[in-house]
C-alpha cells in the first residue's frame, strides 16, 4: 500500500488526474477520522479545532509511512503513535 501511495504522490506533481485521485482519497480519510473522533469527544468541541487535529493526525501518518519504510522499527513507531494520539485527544478535551 505504501508503494502505491508513493507512486501516486510521485505522479501527482505533474498529472492532475493523479492529484485529484489522491485528494479524493485524503478527503475520504479525513471524513473517517472525523467520524471516529466525534464518537469520543465532548459535544462542544469546535469544528475548527477538530479539523485542525484531523490534519495533524493525517500528517503524522504520512510521516509514519516514510519512517516505517526507512527504519523498519514498528514497535517504536507503534509506541510513538499511541503517545501522539493521546496528546491529540488531550488537546481536544
């Protein structure tokens, strides 16, 4: 999956069709993250704050893909991701 994503990213700079496919995929992921987070949040969490956290989470996982490909240390990154998600949830509370 990582390789396919990197393939699309490599082509997206010069090919609008690839960029639009990636954008649709990312938009779908953002919607999924919002649905997941809404279940676990207080009702008064602002949409702006939620969208900010969703983007930050997405950016984390984009970097995680790169680190996984290079460092091959899943246990380390699993621990870091758990800490990161806890930090994001505390920000939203």
